[in-house]
């Protein structure tokens, strides 16, 4: 299947417009107000923690604790993420270190 250049340009344009709209809508909705509504402030504090919790559950849902390596790579990597985050207080560095640790473990020590 061949995709034409025009089709690709249309896809890029639609993605660009939608991205711009998602960033502009909050300014349109709340731009004239001096104070942000309470629900928006609540969501701003509650959602990041909820999203991280959902991601942790999603990432660990397929871990088999009854077969070798018994989830050791995942457990060690989660510990690395927590440790690095407590040390550096930087989410991106924590996630990057945990990901690198996990990839090294599954490709070397726990390769099946």
C-alpha cells in the first residue's frame, strides 16, 4: 500500500491543528478568569499521582510470580526507580534509569 504525499500532508496538518487546539482551549476557557476553578486545581494535584499508579499497575500486570525469574527484573527495576527518584527528585531520570536497568536485566541476567 502506497500513501501519497498529499495524504501525509493532510495527516500532519490535522495532527498539528488538534495539538494546537488542545493547548489553546484552556486559555480560551479560563483566560478571562482571575482564579482557576477548584475542580481544575484538584485535578491538577490528583491526576499525576493517579496516572503514575495506573502506569505502575499496567506495567506490572503481566509479571508471572510462579515461573523463573519470578518477577525479579521488575522488582529490581522498580526499586531502582524509587531509589533514583528519592535521590535525584527527577521523574525523567528515575524512569530512564529504571528502564535501562530492566532492559539490561532481561537481556543478560534473566534471559530465558
